[in-house]
C-alpha cells in the first residue's frame, strides 16, 4: 500500500540544518536573511563612527586636544630632536613622544598638515580601531551579536559629553587593548585535536606570544595606566580560558612579558619602564589662574592669527596655554608642566610669569624677564594690567582677554 502524497518523505538532499524552502503556493514561506547584509553592530558602529569623526573637526584646541596638537607640531618641526610640547627647551625623556605621537608626526611632516588637522584625522582612525576592537572581542566572548551593540551606548555618551577633554592617546591605547584581548582570547581557545583525553586547549605559538607581548609594550609606551588594565585582562583570559599543560604555557607567556618589557625599554625617546608621567590636562581648571569668566571652548583664533609658530607667549591662563601650543606657539610656563622638565626650571619659569604680571613690578624687571626667555607676546586676562611698552593687537569680546606684543630685548 502506497503512502498518501502528504506523507511522502522529504527529498534525500534535505538536512535538519537546512533553512526551510519556500512553499509553492507561498503559504508559510520563509526568507532567510541575505549573507551580504551587515550585522546590526556593523551598521550602528558605522553610523557612530561617521558622526563622531565629523564632530572631531569641531573640537577646540583646549585641554588634551591642545596638548596633543602641540606634540604633533613639535615632531613636525623636528622628528628626532623635538622640544617639549609647550616649552621651548629640548625634550629630554618626555613621555609625550610615544610611538603613537611619532606616527602622527610622520604623517604631519609627509603631508604638511597642521597638528590640529592631523588630530582630527587621527580621531577617525582611533574610533575605527576602537569599534573594530569591540566587535572582535565580543565575538571571542559570546556568539550573541547584540552584545557589542550595547557597548555603543556608553561609548557614544562618553565621546559626546566633552569632546575637548577626550584624550587621543588613551583612546588609541584602549583600542589596541581590545584587539590585544581578542588576539589573546583566540590564541588560548583555538582547539586542536584532543590528545590523551585531556581537555581541549592550546598554548599560544611562540610568534603569537611575542606579538602579544610587543603589542602590550606599545600600550605601555602610549598610555601606562591603560597598559596596567591591559595586562590584567590578558592574565584573566589566560587564567579562565587556557586549558593545556602548564610548562609550555608558562614559557610562552614569559616570552610575551619579556617582549613587552623590551619594547618599552628600547624606545629611543624615553624609557617606558621608568619614565615619569605628566598629569593629565583633562583635570585642569577651565578658568584663568587669576579668576574671571569661564573660557572652556574658547578657540583663541583671534590670538593665534597673530602669533607665528615657535614664538614665546607669557600668560597664566591655562586654556590659552593649550590653545596657543596647539597652534604651534610656546608658553613661558605651562599650567601642568611636563614631568621631564627639571623642577628647578619649572619653578623659575613659574616665578617669572607671576612676577611679570604683578602690577607693582618695575618695567626694568619685566624687560629682564622678556629678554631672558625670549618672550615676544603677552596674553592677559581682563583683570591684569597691560605693561607700558606693550602694543595691543587683538582682544576677545567674549572673555575680555587681550593679546599684546612686547619689544624684542
């Protein structure tokens, strides 16, 4: 007896995992998503990248942005022997000149672009690295494709909250760390054929261990606080995921640690293992030291239009310091001095600025200060007295600050 047509077995080429085929009459038809269609994360991350990359061009040269642009300007002027970012003295063991900054300097020298422009372009690259790093790490940790999408929400809020204070080096370091963790996770979870009934797992190859260590050394040179967290993450991945013999694992990860230390130690601009880190300018006050209206976001283009790159400006307004340095000028004394600058020199310059700005200081003493340090410009708040020999060139209607030129001594 033959089976009814409705009970005819499925064709032999069908499999339980094959997607349902469309019915002839269209009833119950199922259409699988095309393979070329991007994932939700790729679509949303791409949109976020475009928006934040465009916003980077509007960031004023204040705080971290001004300092980072100043670093690029010094490397553009002299790649091998730059000065300190804000002070016209040869930089000795300045931790600002990391591999990330040198790469930016090379780009600026090759293209002729300003530090501010290179900074905006670098923001797009940093965001691309960060977003791809989130995606790679999420794929290592979970098959759920919506997990990385959730990470975009705090990322967007953090970037948008105060773009002027966002640190480009730390963003780059975090992005590299995410890729480092993804690489480590894949290295310790790639499953070989089971041997002797042991749990599947593997030690990283020697080349993988060396590469992971070198990448950790790069993070240490760019942003040491991030490197500490990066190292903890690598150790956590090894401890939780690694399932193989102890000896080969220890030897290979010891090589990774050795490579990280070697990369940090041989960097020619400073020793990444011993260099003292300067405090972040993100915590700097947004008011001039003498008081006055907040000037956060003040572009200072009204002043930088008159000051040629490489000339020295005397001011005690921290926002002005970062903006002027970001456009290529120097300041006599910076608000957050570079840790590589000798303490005696920092104190002497700070005292000189304070003495010059005192209303009771004789003109002869002011002339001595400008002559000693090569000061050609002064930028004063509306509460400070204009020296008798200074010529006003520009002022800010918004803050009342004044730019004046002093005679060469």
